[in-house]
C-alpha cells in the first residue's frame, strides 16, 4: 500500500530533513466514512446524523506535496480502499497484542 511504499522510499532513498505527510491528500467526510463502514460490515444499522458542535473541525486534508515530490509518490485514488479489510479484521477479532495497547 501507499504507506509501505512511502516507508520503503524514505528508508532506501536519499536523506529527507523535513517532515513528509503520508496521506491520501483527499478529504473524507465522517458521514461517508460511517456509510462505508456500515456497508463493509454488512450492517443493518442506520446512520443518524446529529447537529455539529461549534468545536468540531470543519475540514482538514493533509498536504502531500512533499511526499509526491521527495518520494515520487501520489496518494491512493480512494483513501478508504482498504476499509473493508480493516472491518473484516476487527470482525474476526483483533490479535491480543493490539488489545493491550
């Protein structure tokens, strides 16, 4: 995946002295994320949207320009591409080492 590719490029490439964001560079709304989780889990649960609180973050999308330039990488086309795999992993039961974190 993207993060593994980025770590390999950073580990075996030239020294990078500045921070690099590893992200998709695309925004995902919490509603879209929730819908995709319900879909991946094949859940019959309904999504209920409440009124936003004033202190909520309205939007934040990571700037991946340095990753693109310094690591010659572009973010994934779909930032939630592996979400079904994560949901399936959770449904199977996480390894005990993760539960202890």
